């Protein structure tokens, strides 16, 4: 084992970058800390512009051969990566939980199988990717998806490997080479993915993983002229910086950003179902971009809804995310905890009432919180908290519900609880959101378009939309005339 390998819950993890098929160390490291107990897991290579340039060069060198690799072979390797993920689900799960504090049981049963599925899905989709030829005055139009080139993928800490592979899999399937930069608070599973991809036979330089702070290595990656695509998931301020550096080269961007999504509960809803959907919003300690953090409840059922919500939320167990019975783990970082508490304390000072929670707990935990008496234009209603903090407002009419739902700068998702299908259709048509769930939450199919409107994002990924983004689309028009007669 190299001096650069650390052991995380019994699993060996290399702390260096993975560039051109080799492990590369930086001169400096940064500490990776576990949110479970605040302990330092290890020192991780702290990338700079130098490693960014090396990774882009490796991706550029590997691109022609990977782009020319047949679809069938690319798909075969992606399935082999999925096999590797499935073999290591236990290891990936415990490493991810140690690194980001999300529930071990969710990683085991939901997240890591889904990581494998990301590779299988885009491998299979690649094989059936086609557009029917069409004719223009006897000429044939044929649409093809040409690989675009080296792609920089930058991801956040709330669902590290899940969100990374949601980009890595389609980018590789498309025939692009990749430079993945995971978040500095959760660098570990990306390093394991590099091992898994190499074992699966992915050629050197096709997937590169660089570590480090966004402010130090990020600009060098996103402003590099040899980068042909940038896909980013993270916060709005970072997205704006990335868009600025991408502008110099007109590098196409896909941005998956924050949200402040509503849960609309109408009086005709199955109230137990509505409460179940509402309590789900504490998942991952509220660190979910899609979370419906604003409850908008019809006045006539608001009291009963609140009563049942408080009862149900009171049954949640908060604690060590490795525990089988735990529902809510820690928040990612002391800075994040401070940010969450700042939002809550300012809201309370402005007149909000904490029906439950409203305070920190020991360690890196925040009490599940529900705030009422909040004004529509207040910070707590308008800004993403990214913690277990929800607000509740009431409405009198359907029009008012829609107006409140749409009245933020975001547009990622919306959830409706209603027993009336006509109302669901009417309301959905008026909502600004990339995804609307009716009487359900978080049902996601990779063939659906995914993304946000307004400040929640630019572009859509998923199914063919991913290939549209990662590829240069080409239309070939062929005349029926002009062929030499070889008859
Ligand atoms: P963040 O913007 O702080 O960081 C995200 C990534 O960007 C990290 O890898 C970071 O190192 C990198 N980065 C920072 N500065 C950079 C720069 N100048 N250049 C290049 N890269 C840079 O976001 P975060 O706090 O890690 O994640 C939380 C945010 O992500 C929330 O707003 C959440 O809603 C959003 N999110 C969105 C989705 C979605 O699909 N829409 C999913 C998950 C999270």
C-alpha cells in the first residue's frame, strides 16, 4: 500500500489524483473530515492549475481513440464498470457514509445500486440512440451524435458518487473523455470509481479524477480552451463563476443548481399521504436539491396537516448514519451547520415560529425544523437553506397557491398533493419547475429530462437529452443524385 493510501472503515482509498491512468500526488494536501464525529479521515491531494492542465491534456490525448471506439465496446466497458460498482457496494457505501454522513442503509439499498444503474442505463441507451431519417425533396437527412471532446464534470457533496456518475456515465457513453472534480468535502468515492473504471478496462486518460478546492483548481478546468463540455451540479454563485470562465471559450454548459421547491397540499388530498411526502423532505438531513422545503397548505386543512406532520416528524430518529434505525444523520460540515442556524435564527428574529426544532443539537446535527408565520418575501422563504429546515404557509385559493409556488427565483421541482386529477393538470401547467410530482416524490427515471428552470439551472440531462448535451449533433443531407454508377 502506498503512503498515499488511507484506510477508511477498512477500505483502502488512494488520496491522489488519477490522471492519464496514473496516480499523481500534489505538493500539498487538504484535510478530509467526517461529519459523523468531526475526525480527520486523511489528507487529500490539493490540486492546482498544474494538475488541471495535466488532466485536460490526458483527456485530450485519449479522446480520438475513445471517440472512435465502437458503441458496442463503449457499452461493454460501461457495463463492466457497473459490475465493479455492484461488487463493491458495501465498500462504496461505508466510505460514502463516512465521508458525507448520509445514511448507510440508503447507500446500500438505494444509492449505490443506482450508481451501477447509471452506467447500465446510458450504455443501453447508447445502443438504441437514433433519430429516424427523414426526407427533404428526395434528399435524406440523417442525424448523428458525434463525441464532443474532453468534458469537465464538477459535482457537490450531498450525493457525491450518485451525482458524479449521473454525468460520468453519459459523457463516457457519448464517446467523450472526462475530468471529474468531486467536492472537497467528499473526495473519496470518486477515487474508488477511478480504480473500478481502470479494473473494468477503461483506457488510460478516458476518465481522470482531480481533487482540490474549487477556488484553486476549478477555474483552471473551466476556462481551459481544450475543454468541450462543462457539466456542473452545485450552487448558484459557483455556477455564475463557472459560466464566466466558460464564456471565454464559448464552452457549452449544463448547470444543475439549487432549489426552493414547494409542496402544495390541497384540501382534497389524502392527508396521510401528504404528511408522508412532507416528512420525506428531511431526507439526507435536508441536503437535497429537489427537496420540497416550502409547504403551501390550503387553509381549511392546515391545522390538521400540521398536527399530523408534527406527530410523524417526532417519530424520526436522528443520530449516527451507520445505524440501521437512523432516519436523519449529521449535516456535512460545521460551516454548513452555521449557515443553517443563521437562516433559522434570522427567520425567528423576523417573526417566524418554530413549530418543531429551530436549534442545533450536539455534534454536527440540526434539529428537524418547521417554521410558520413566515412572509413570502422573507429570506427563509426565498433562499435555499440546504438543511432540515422547512416552512409552512397557507393559501385560500388555487390561484394563490400557484402564485406562492412560483414566487421565488428557483424552478427545480414541485410536489402536489391533491385528490383531483383535473386540478393536478391545471396547476401543473402553471408551475415553473423542471419536475412536477403528483401524490409522489423523488420518483426518477433516467430517460426523463432532468434539470431546473430560472436559477435552478440551464439545460436538461437524462436519456437522449444527455447525449444531445455531451455530443456535437450532426445532420447529414444526402442527395439521391450524383453517385458514380458502379453498376
Ligand atoms: P458548491 O457550488 O459550493 O460546490 C460544488 C462544486 O463546485 C464543488 O466541487 C466545488 O469544489 C466546485 N467549485 C467551487 N468553486 C468553483 C470554481 N470557482 N470553479 C469550479 N468549480 C468550483 O455547491 P455545494 O455546496 O457543494 O453543493 C450544494 C449545492 O448544490 C446546493 O445549492 C444544491 O441545491 C446544489 N445541488 C443541485 C443539484 C441538482 O441536480 N440541481 C443536485 C445536488 C445539489
